[in-house]
C-alpha cells in the first residue's frame, strides 16, 4: 500500500509504509521447524577451506583436520541395522572415531563457522542433517513432543547443536535424554556451548563442565579445544553513533520491506511471542528500524532481545536505530553476571548489523 506520508520535520514522501514487528504474531508449523534446521544464511557459504587458522594457534589447524576426517567418516549408510554393525562391529571398514565432537573455545574463534562447515562437508542429503541452536532444539521438542522428535531426528546422519545452553537444568536433562536416544539410533553429534552462570571470569565454556552436565553422553564426545583471542580482551565493540528519529523514520519509509518500531514497544511485544517464532517474525523483513533505543530494563527482557539479535544476525538483516548506541543496552550488572557472554554476543551482533545499515540513510 503506497501513500504520501509526512515524516515529522521533513517533507512528505511517497513511499510504501514500513511494517511493524509489533503487529506480527507469526504461527510456525512444526514441520517448518524441522525443515529450517540448517545453517543460517550467514553461514551458507562457509567451508573448512574458508576458515583461516591463526598461525599462532595450532589448535585451529588441528580442529579443521579432525573435523574434516569426522565428516568423511559419516559418509556411509545410516548407523542402524547392518550399517550400525559396521560402525560398532569388531572390524569396521575404516576408523570412525567418536560419535560426537564438542568444540571447546572462546568467543570469536570461529566455532560456528567450523560447526557449519562440518554440516556442509558431511556427505549426506540436507534432509539427513540437522543444524540448530540449543534453543531451537528445545523449541522443536516443545512443538513435536519428545517421542516424535526422537522419531523425526533418528534417521539423520548428523545433528549439530550450536550454543548448547546449560543455564536451565531442566532443559539440559531434556536435551541430554534426547541426545542419548539419538546416539542409540546411530546419529552423530557435534556441539558448541555457552558459559555456565557463575563462570564470570571464563571466556570459554570448558569441556569438563560440558561433559559433566551431559553425564552419560560424555563418552560419545571428543572434546576439541580451539584456542584463540578471548572475547574479554577485545572489550565491548564500539557501536556506530545512533541516528535521529527522523533519519530512522525516513529510511524506513524509503526502504522496501523495512520495519519501523519504537524500541520499548518492541521489547514489550517480544514477551508475547514465543522465542521459537522470532525467526518467523522477521520473514520478508529487509531492514529493522528502531526509534528510541533505551537500556534494557530487566534480565528476562534482555534474554529475549539476545534471541532476536541472533535471528537477525543469522538472516543478515541490517538494524538502523535512534536513541542509545547498542553498546549501552545492558547494565554493568548484566555484563558482569552469569549471562554476560550472551550479552556480549548480542552487542557484537547488533553492532555489526548497525554498521550494515549505514547505507540506508540518505546523504
């Protein structure tokens, strides 16, 4: 719908009115949740040979070699029936290694790049491989139920879980039980994870904590440490200065497919939409324009914003904003608390998307 729209303080412009995320309440069919368990668009083109190891960190080169071999070992028939006997029999056709790998490294060393590269390198049809975050996996169980999720994923060669979260003991037990059933069915596993609450001084999760939390599954995982510069030493990324309300509004009207929302109102709306639908919330959105960005008021709201930031980053949706810069979204208490790694990640990703949005503002 096109109309002549007056932007405060500026001349009327004749453009398509932007959408409002606050007006959207998407419904996501369960089968779509399964079909969308692939590496996000940002990682469509990554491969092992596009990962550039730091020459000062030999563990990065080793990780590429180990994961490449792991992927090649998944090229046979699915590990059930006679194929399963080949995997676990006394005389396998070739060394298969562990049925799971855990990528143990700090923020910014390329764990997701390597995990997505593993998915791409595994010689199986996309329908036989699944890639998702821990949150997306728990949402899948919520949508399908535990038994149906087991049945749906049991025919897969590989399940990649990015950002395995151990913040909620109940979810940890749920997913550990699910993975146990999938391992029994012959599904190979790969995972990265986040820092536990209370691990305030650690930039990486630490394999010992991960293996302890998944208990009976620990024997199925080979920890693969990836050293590199820790995110703590980088400090907060410097966010570009915000624009005025008028600039953001004009850009929203001038950009086909853009959304325009008041930031506090959007935060309120996120509380009404299940995080499993945040990706669908951005369907067809080419740019997110926000006015009056303010500090996030509480931790529950902050964690919802983290999920939205992840979905926007995955889809490479630029974010143009007025108000405070994104590096001032979270309080010092939040940045020093148990979820600090998530907040640092959100700041980093929103800042990157804010830089991507610079071209939306007319000179």
